[in-house]
C-alpha cells in the first residue's frame, strides 16, 4: 500500500516550509489529527526555484481548497511543488498529512 506521510503540522505557517515535489497525477490527501480551529489550504508552485510563486489550489468552481477538520481530498494537478498553508491554529494543533 502506497500511503506516504508528507508532514506533521503543529501551528501556523507553511508545511513543509519549502514545499515538496509532487509528481503530478490524481492523488488522495488525508488530513487527520487535532485541528484546534486551524484551517489548512493547499498551495502549488509551477516555477521551479522561484521564491514566492505559490498559488492556492481551487476546485472547479474557483473556491480555494481548505480543510478545517479531519478530511480526505482528491486532487488532480500536474507536476509541481505543493505546500500546506495553515492559519488560526490555537497551540495544540497536531495534523498529519498523508498522500496515496
């Protein structure tokens, strides 16, 4: 089974800080753990090596993809770098992100 742990999220900020290489395909992301009021958004960069070029991923209606409680999301994005941007955590946030 190919369920890989990407990152543990423990507060506000970007996780992993420099993003991770995403091979580009349809994938399932699982967010589990204690959100403690945190909101997690998924951002992608298609400009290798360029700082500040991450943009929020959106659904087919233009809404930013975000998670504020345990959830499973399916994404279909080309090859890029992905990171998770977290806001509004309250000290005991402990979220694990996995990909399959």
